[in-house]
């Protein structure tokens, strides 16, 4: 693992997708409101972290790689806070992606003690964030030169479309750039032949054409779901994250083994999928096999889910944590 981590500083990854700012309003709640049966939270702090595809970029940098983030944000107060966070973390962000009349996507979580009370989402219409058919698509294509990988991070806010992913993936493959996608199937991205797909169980069911709302006993086995995803999308590598049940690893049309979760304590799963795709992509781009890449990603995710809120893992934490 130490040898693998030592390879990351030479790797540059482009992240394309829905860029967000995560806000946490935290305090204590000791009584209910007299106006409604809801807790009254006495606020003692407000914190801001990069969210969505921006969190993928932060995970890459935290692991030691270079990352460039592509996606629309606004020239507003939230956008300024997000750009400052990216700058402080060392994530490259082209200021052309910040524009007037665009609302920066913000997810605000109100937390009492360690319990999330509610979440408030602020965002514009999906068309505002679309990258396909805009000058941004050409900017991204140029940024792929010299990259080792590109990650499409879909949060279903409008940035990604099937045409965008197909066209940029074609450019990437011509340049021998690994292409990874963390999908959100409720906005179908009908793309085939990517190098890595990392759906969670619910997303995998949707991709395979099953209802994620079906009772657990009525759901198909993960192996059957994986075969359907291969038939539909033909990814080179497919990793289905199964929460407490670990990961199912599949490659080149073959359904492989499951590996158990390495999480010792699960405090908050927010952003864990961002950590998984960042770690898997880096390890594969560094030349590791899928099984070795998955063990590394599993370790990184184990570090992250033991933290509160949107978080990342450092090499030092991973080396200390590694089973």
C-alpha cells in the first residue's frame, strides 16, 4: 500500500460533474418549538466543505494526486466560498466555470449534536448546469491532454448527459486516459465501454432494470444484477458497493468475488461513494489490478465513514488504518 500511495503524486485526474458546496449548521437541541413539533437548534457553528464532484476532486488531492475540477458554479457568495475551499486544498479550477446568472448548488444540513435534523437544497434548473454543447465541453477536452484518468461524477443535477460522456470518453480513450463514472441512473447515461462503473446497490438495481423499492427478499442477487449491467453497458470494470456487505468486483464481463467492508465504525456515509471512485480510479490508473484497487478503496472508505460529514482520507490515515 505504501508503494501504491507513492505513485499518486505523478497522476493527474480530471473530474467532470455536478459541483456543490456542503454547508453544516451545527448546535444543540434541548427543546421543541412551541410553533411546531420540531427541535429548536441553538446554533454554535457553521462550516463549509466541497461537495458533489468537488468532493471527488478533494479526495484525489487528499490521496496525493493532482486534480482538476470541471463544472458550473455561480459568481455568488457560495461560489466564492467553494472556490476558496478548492484553492486551499490544491484543486485546480478554471475560473471560466464560474459565471453570472448561475446558482451555486448548496446542500445545507442542520445538525443537532450528532443527529441530522433536516437538509435544505438550493439549486437552479438542470439546464443551467449542462456542459454539453457549451464552450465548456471544448475546455474539458483540452484538459484531458496529459491526464491519466477522467472521472464523471453524476449527482443528477444536470451537468452530465449521455452525449457529453460519450464524446468526452471518445476523446479520452484516444489519448489512453482511463474513464470512470459514478452513475445516477434516474437520469440515464446510456454509455457503453467505459473503464470503470461504481454504482451502489440501489443504483445498480436501477441500471439493471429492477425496482430499487422492491422488498429486499424479492430483489435479485448482486451477481445477477452485475450480469445485466454488463449486458447493457459493457464496462471494463464494475464495482458494486453493497454497504455493510462490502463490494462485488467484476471485470471484462466476468462476475468476480465479493470483498467484505473494512469499516470498523460507521458514523456517517456521506460522500463515501466519492472516496471509493477516487481511490479505485487512482489505483487502476497506477497499474494495479481490480482486486488490489478495491482493497485500497475499501480501506480509504473505512477511514471516511468513521468521520462526520463530507470527508476525505489521507495516506497517513490509510496506512494507520490498513488491516
